[in-house]
């Protein structure tokens, strides 16, 4: 067995375990990154009638949202537990404190209703996607490039996108010193030996596409992760910190490298 295959098996086992039970780190990230996710959805544009590939769907929140928006969704993950979770998730089991798209409506037989019949679940590796050239109109992925050869993922994404197609990636950046300490000593992701990207890496990914755009999120607003979400002032403080971030990044662009998240939009 090659080193690459061993790494892939280790990553698959890790996420099979993660999706077998709730993960605090992932849930905290999903709760906090609302503005980042909303911007990523804006970058995808109108999804009605589009064929969309989602890489690394996790718990399937975005998968169901894309289907509701009218896309034919192909969800690809190396974790069979993730895909099984998406297939079987009832709306009653979704955490109540998250801002989520409406979940699937479950019939008495336990099957999804017609709105979600266009979701196709596939176990596959993002670096070797099992699709023909120019198959998809849209690609979406979040927090998965750090587990891959991101250049190969970009190459594969460009290959399977149709001309004029759009790929959007939400991904954590590597340079924030507070995040570095947390990742080194506390993050469960450290078990997978992740390789976080930098802004120069986005330029390298963009070499496979016609246009590249990216926007960064959560500089001072990163402090909002530690606030008590049950207090009414939480959203107001979070919004104010994000406004401060916008001002700082506008006047001091070099600070973008120290943000937590980036949203990348590539067009073929």
C-alpha cells in the first residue's frame, strides 16, 4: 500500500468517526461562519436547473439547501458515514441552535419527498473525481482543501466544469497566530496532519481558471467564537467586529492573510 493510500484511509477513518457522533469543533464553526457561508452562496449565483458538485458535504446542510434551490446535486465524500448521514437525516434530528436551510421532509415510509430526489451521493476522492470533462455547472466545497493536494483538486475542478462554470471554496487560512496555537494543541483536525492554505496558494489554484476572486473573513471577529451565543448581545457584537474587519482589511490589505477564512470564486 502506498503512502498516499495510507493517508487516504486514515482520513476516511477519521471522518467516519467524526460523522458517527456530533463534533463540537465542527458545530462551533458552522454556528459562527454565517456571513462567510452566505457570501459563498452568493458567489454560486442562481442554482435552478444547474448541475452542482459538492465536495465534502459533511452533515449535508448545504446539500439540502442546494437541492431546495433547484440544483441537481452530486455530493462526493470519502466518508461513507457522511453519505449515510445525509441519506437518513430527518429534520427532527438537526440541532435547533443552528441557522440552517430547511431540512428534507420525511414521509411515513422514511423516504425524501420529491424536492430532494435530485441528490446523488457518491463515495470518491476529490483528487480523482469519477466524472467526465465538462459535467458540472457549479462546484462547492468547504474546509476540505487542507486534507488534499489542493492543486490537484483545482485541476480536477477545472476539468469537470463546463465553460462559464463556477467553483466556490470556503477554506481556513494558515497565518493567524491564535489559530496556529489552537490548531497545534487543541484542534481535533491535527490528527489528520492538515496543510492550511495561504493567499499565494489561491493564485496557484487560479491558474486553471479564467478568472479568480477571493474575499477574507474573521480577523478581530474571530474573538466572537468565544462569546456566549445565548446572550442577546452576541449577534450585535459579532456584527460590529465584522464591520471593524472590513475597515481594517480595506485600509491594510496585508491583514487579509491573517483572517480565519477565505471564500474563493473561480470561473472557467
